[in-house]
C-alpha cells in the first residue's frame, strides 16, 4: 500500500492509465477479430476493408504504447498475406 502522497498519486495515475490502455487494447482486438472473421468468411472485399480499417487502429496503439511496433507489423503482415491468399 502506498504511504506517501507521491506514491498515492502515482497509484491513481497508474490505475487511470491502465483503464485507458485496457480500452484501447480491447478496441484493437475487436478490429483484429473482425478482420479474421472476414478472412474466414472468404469474402475478399470484406476482408480487405476490415484489414484497412484495422491498420490505423493498430498503428495508433503503437504510438500510444499499447503494442510494440514489431508486434503490430507482424499482425498486419500476416493478415494481409491471408487476405491475398483468398483470391
């Protein structure tokens, strides 16, 4: 348990950041799920649209520190490869 005023404030800040990051991570995972479902359906147009919608969300997650840059790049690369394989 935090004892000093500074430590108590830091605990409050950490909790606030955790909630924001949790919401961002959840939102990005939703976009990823939508893209994977579109790919699984076999509809190339829907899959392309879903991946295009995902890309800026994923990169925003990188700039906000929710995901590592290489993790986002790897996810995008694999999804795009799966979309190309549909056609």
